[in-house]
C-alpha cells in the first residue's frame, strides 16, 4: 500500500482559529501547503486579519472564514469539498475548581462546547474523508483529561471525553485511511484561557512547578498538530505537551 502523508493541497478545517492555538495551527498548516477553512464563534475580525496576513503566500489556495454554527454548508460551497484535515480546537474553560460552585448550566455548556461539538464536527467530516480514503482528525484535549487542572471537574470530564472519542474512532476509522489523535496541552500562554505566565502564579500550573521552567507556546502545539497531519502511521495516541507536568 502506498504511503500518502502529503498535506499540500489538502483542506484543513480549524475551529477556534481567531487566536491562540487555533491561529498557530492555521499558520503552520498553511506553511506546509494546506488550504484553510477557519471558524470563529464571535471574533470574526481576528480571523479576517489572519487571512489577510496569509493571503500573499496563498498561490491559488483558498482561505475562508466561517461562523461556527453554519460552517459546513459554506465550506462545501466555497471549497467544493469537505475537510481532509480536522483540527477540533475550539474550547471553553472557566476557572472554577469547587464542584459546589459549578451549576448544571455551566456543566452542560462546557460539555457541549468541548465534547458535543467535537462529535458533531467529526461526524460531518468523516463522510468526505471516507470518500477519499484519507483523513486526519486531530483534537485539542488537555492535561486536564487526566485530572490535573486549574479548572474544575466539568472541564476535566469534557476533555477526557474527547480523548475517549479519539481513541475509539482511531480503531473504527483506521481501515478508511483516517487517523485520530489528540494533543493535550498544559500551561500554554498566549491563549484565551492563559494569557501569560503571571496568570498561572499560585496555581498548580505555576511556572515554578513546571520541570522545564517555563510555560509552553502556541507554536509548540502547532508543531505537534502538523506532525500528526503528516504522519499516517500514528493513530489513537494522546500527546501531552506539558513541559514535564504530569
């Protein structure tokens, strides 16, 4: 069987691309030849700015922006196909640790954004990937899936669910040329959840507790996402990017 790990010319759908890890993934996959469909929840201006930044190097590749709740019909209309690469990055996390402070509405919203949306996106993407017998599904999970978190149990549960989704689908979809993996970041600055290292002071993620002595960068997450997109022999894996935190 021939090996096809080429992502140049492939269409990458990246959710939550208005900043942070999503924007870094967009830049890196674009640098490796992918066309982009980028989603946002409310910050369209940031996605438009990112597209304008990348346009000079497009060389005929399409770069499009889509509001999250209407993206699939638009993507097919503008690109003429579904995504070959799905980076399910959009997420939500509120720094609430005590279970008594987490109401049902907050639980439901966190599960819906982090887990339910990942399932829906995957279900919509897989049909095209099966037709092509090629696909890369990459979820952005979290170290919190294993329990370690500056957020509460609702966030950990949502991210553990994402990892379970990925591992199950990796087995089910391997025969279709589709890989499923997740990237589990911890203490990544430059994101909506963790703007800088000062934000981590006094928490379990304080830089003084990180073995490498610093927080991670969004580009380091993007490096791993691109590697997974270009490595068809890796599936069912969760890659922890944590600077040595467990």
